[in-house]
C-alpha cells in the first residue's frame, strides 16, 4: 500500500496567504476567460436558483444549497465564468449562455452546421486537445507559503483538505476559494480506513468553514477503502495509480488515476506527462504534496520553480484545458452520461435523454455538435457558438434535435 503524505505537520508556519493578485479565472491562458481575482461580488435575482462560489472562467467549485426560490447568490472572482447565470436554458431563444467553460483555441468563425439533422455528439474536452488537473494534498506548509506564486499562474487548482490538521484553518484556503480554486475532501484524520464517518466529518468542516459542498475527494494514502465510501458521496475520488483518462472510457471515477511527480521532479519530466495527454487527446491529473524546502515532510516534494515553469509551458501550448477536478471531472462524466443515454423519435424530432450520476454539481454544461438541424432544451433553441459548438446544459437531462 502506498503511504502518501501521512506525516503530520508539527512546525508549520500559519502565515502565508497574503494578498495575491491574479485570480484563477480562465484556463490555459485563454484571454477570453482570464479572471480579475479580486474580492467577490454578490448578485441576487439570477434565475438559476443556486448558490455558487464560482471559479471565474471555469465553473469549478460550486454548490447548491437546495434553495429553489429563484433567488441566487453568486460569489465569483473571475470575469468569464459565473456558472449560476444562464442555468438551465433560462435565457431567451438562441441566446448564448455562460457555460463557465473556457474558450478553446481555433477559429471563431465556424459556420453553423446546415446539413441534415443528425450527428449529435459531445465534443471531447470542451474543444481542447487534452486536459490536465493539478491537485494538491494535505494542506502542507509549502503549499501555503507559495500560494501567491501558484495563484499567479492564473489557472484553477484543486486543494484536497485534510481537515483536522491545524493548517486547514489557515486563511489561505478561503482566499483560494475566492480566487477560483476548488477545495476538496481529503478526510478529517487521513486514515487508510474509514466507515464513512471520517469522510463525512471532513465534508462538514468544509461546509461549515467555507460554505461550499465538496464534490470531489482524494483517498488518503490512496486507500482502496474510499472507493466504495466515495461512490455514494462524491462525483470523483482521486486514487494514486498513474494512467491517462479518455473521453467515454471506463476509468473508475471513484479511483481516478493520477500522476505523482517523483521527488525533485524536473520541468521536462512533468512536461512529458502533459505532452502524452495532449497528443493522445486525454486527461492527466497530477497529485502534488508540496515543494522542496519545507519542514513538514511533504511526500515527494518538487521544486517550486520547476512546477511554475511547467505550468507556463502547458499554458503556452494553448490547446490544453487546465482546470479543477470538479470542472473537468463533471465534463468527463457528463459526456459519458450523454453518450450512454437513449434517444426517441417523435415525427421528425429526435430527443436525446440521459441520467446524470449521483452527486453531480448543478449548472454544468457540455459542448455538442450536429450535422444540421436545431437543438432545443425546454423548447428554447440553443445558440450556435462560432467556435464550433452548441453549449448544452446537463441539468435538463434531455435535448431535442429538429430538422
Ligand atoms: Zn494525503
């Protein structure tokens, strides 16, 4: 069994998390979605009926409190991605939605398909060549003290919070949430065994402390005990074995593969992991515990500068979707749900239906295309985006294609 990051921190500073500047809005250096990363704004009266702490530009951490009153409170730190707005096709006919997905590379003058109605399919990785998610485990000291440098990269990360560690109370995590990063569950005690109660204790801490529902977790020590525990509680549980993830593949979402860079990993070594994902049109997740120079025994620490340079290289590719676990994970699982759905004919209309998995975050979208015809949800036509797709809400669990 792998034992990852099982050392308690005994001498961590409790500082860090001072005022950073760049928000995490946007992804992959796409200018259309770069966030401003200032303090959040609150709006009310949006039609989505959800409460969302949104990752600007990428629709990462979001949570529904179950309110369905037509009142929405949104705290968004980026300029491009408030996934509480425009939810469920509530806009006017053909009005573009704000899906929270980053703008992919490529032409922005693609003509709306005008052939025969048909060919309905979800576009892989929202139109990017591949995808990458960087996750950080254990709320280690070197994550906290280097937070501003990480945040300045302008891409959303996922931080898996070990909630009974003192560092879980560091103010940096509230700032990370406001900056558009995801906070996930890494249990309360970080044991290899649990009956579910320790996992639930961490969820309660995250709800009480940060006001959000965690949608993903990472199994402490990579323990298989969490494969079943996570299934009834989360969208995704990240494991510790390395593999790439493909659209519509059979990767286990409750033991999701990840790459753990070796101690002192070079920029080139990390670049190669993303290059293989990009050329294979797949998704690579990273699991990082901390950076060299810390005193709290982070598992397999890597040099900060090597990581910063690596992420800059991935951004420079321009066609890799860099986003949180919940953002890419909900796209991956949403695509699989739609692909595995059914379709029914009524006259010349075809209605595609699907069932979203349990613990699926509200307000998520996938990008779809057809050979021709008109796609409607709730009777409202979807708007063609000249980047080459329609943005389709997942919550309605159906879409109709008409000639
Ligand atoms: Zn851990």
